[in-house]
């Protein structure tokens, strides 16, 4: 199965790195990208997604605000979100999960780390 | 306490660069000549401690950094833009790694701003930067990179 995965980050380079890391991790995916929360919501309206990977700290709409908007949306509320973040507070990462985030990947990340969290969130058995 | 934070910053920076870009930086002792075309990546934080993490690196190092993380060549046409992005991300992730190693609490968490990138005037700013007691210099794959954490006194 190929998953539709949306990568949301205000840095074009970081989006490219995340996409490359997903490919290196061997996750079968069609990759989409958005530079901010508003573009992400538009993309979610246009194309059914299986997973969203989002930065937490973005100008304008933060990653957490994107999650709240998705939860309030009929079409996007069931799409799981993994935040990819340099957030230093462990307590805040736990709080994110209570607010609806399904997984967290801390930067700097590795292909193995990304694959593990994606597989856990998508319910894919480990090879 | 500042000396401890500087050591933590060095440890965070080395780990981030190795993990992100497969670059193992080697410490360099002053005096260190300023490379050309320098950029300053800066990110401010507050909470249990207040300050900023700064990284000074050349545009050429930025291009190398971006190429390493993307698996591309530093000579590609958009290398400069990606390099600037990569330096911002380096200071962002280094700050996160540093603060994650320091104590915070749910009632007093660290707040981290958006990283900023600006030009760095080597003639005026390099020597004060690298000779400040809270800074460190590295050779990163042949490129000189300087880092420091400020404002924690």
C-alpha cells in the first residue's frame, strides 16, 4: 500500500529533508508538501491524505493550530498528525498528544526514527 | 554556570551536526581567521533561562550543510538559498537540543522564538564573537563555524 503523506513546514529545505528521509526510511509514500497551515488545509481538502507530518513552530498558523483546525474539519479530522519538532520541553510533547497529535519526532531525526513513528501511527507491523 | 551551559551547547551542536549532516566538527582554538561571506543564525529563548543561541558560518558551509542533508551537490543553482535555510535550521535544532538537556518544568517551560538569519560583518564582529568566553570554534569539513550561547548570566 502507498500512503499519501503531507509534509508541512515553512522551510523548503526542511520539507525536502523530511521527504528524503521518508524515502530513505523505505516508507511507501506519495509525498505532498505545504509551506504553512493554510496551504496544508487546502491540500487536505483537495487530496485524501493518510498522514500529516507538521512542524510545530511556524509563522502564522502553528502546527498545533493546524491540528485543531483539522480536528474541527469533517474531511481532515481522521487524518493522523505527527509533529516533527525541535521543541525542548518533554512535558509539552506529552501535552501535544493529549490535544490530538498522534506522534512526535524530535529533531535531529534519523530515517529509522521517522520510520518507527510513522509505522506506529499508521499501524504498520515492523518488518 | 555559564561554563556548564557552554559545554552543553558544544555537545548539542556536535550531536546535531553529526546526526543531521554526517559532519563531525573538530574544535579549533583561537586565533581563527574569519571565513568570507559570513551569516549569523540566531534564536532567542526564555523560560527558566533567557538567552540566545548563535551560529556564525559561511555561505559555503551552508551550501555544504544543505547538500549533505539533501543528498545533493553544493554546486547546484539553488544551493545558496537552501544553505541559508540550512543554517537557520541548524541553529533551531541546536537550541532545541541544548534546552532539552537543561532543566525545565511543565509550569515553567522554555519558549523558543523563530530562528533569524542575518549578514555578519566579519571585520567588526568576528573577533569579539570568537574571543568571547562563551563561544566555541570548529572546523566542520574544512569550514570554520563559530557558536555561542548568550544572556544566561
